[in-house]
């Protein structure tokens, strides 16, 4: 919980500091762009023959890049990941999607995003557990300009995966595996 409080405080300080810089640089989007960042998220998994456990906290990261067909629309690829370590075992979930980023007002930094692609799950235990299937992401964010082509970008994302059936120790074959992550992060975007 202390890590979450520190992360939220850091987001608040960076957002306030960036507000002054934002007034100096207008929003503009053209050509290639790339964004990456870190955050904290809450994950949950369910399957047809297992109970949904409590949401579990972990660290998140993202990488997004693509092109700009118009001032209101960015198109690209997104990689969203979540991970945590428990008793020396790493558990991770991730999605890679083809995504659309829509800015309802071209002169604003606010955007909505959504994408379709693939989702994966992994526990590096012995034996290792792996599953994959289709997935989607959705979210919102705001580009806070701190330079002519640079923004601080706070985001909130919902990352979902439907992995189907795969073997999980202690359960056997997990049928209808579904996973989701809700995360809050802060990134740097180069436009």
C-alpha cells in the first residue's frame, strides 16, 4: 500500500509541475511517435473450473508506437504488461495489440484508446505455466506537453485476455481462462 501511495504522490507532483510547461507548448501530432512508461495495476484471473480470487497488485509497464494519419488519430502497436513476485516466483500477464488513439479535440491532450490483439499469461514456476489467446485493451490518458515534441502522459488502462484452456498445476486444465488488469501509469511520449 505504501508503494501505491508514493506512486500516486509522484504522479500528482509531476502533473502539477508539468502544467506550467504545458502552457508554453501547444498540442501537435504528426509523423512517428513513441511512448513508454511504468505504473501500478490490479489483476484478476478466472476460469470455468476455478474460483475468482481477490484482485492482486503488481507493477505495470507499457510501450506504444506508431504513426499519425490525422491530428485527432494515432494508429500503432501497444504492449502492456503486469508482473508481481511472490515467494520467488514471477507471475506476469501481457497484451500486444493493434491500437487506435483518438483525441476528441485536436488542441487538447486528452485521448481515448482501444486495441485488439493477443494476450499471454506466465508463471516461472516448476513446471512453468504458459497460456495465450486473444485480448483487447482500452483506456484514456492525457499528454501534458513539457517540450515541443515531448509529453508526460498519465494513463489508465483496462487490459483483458481470453486464453481458453491450458494446464495449471493444482487445477489441472483450466477451462475458459480469462484475465484482466486495471492499471494507472505515467509515461513519456515523443511526438
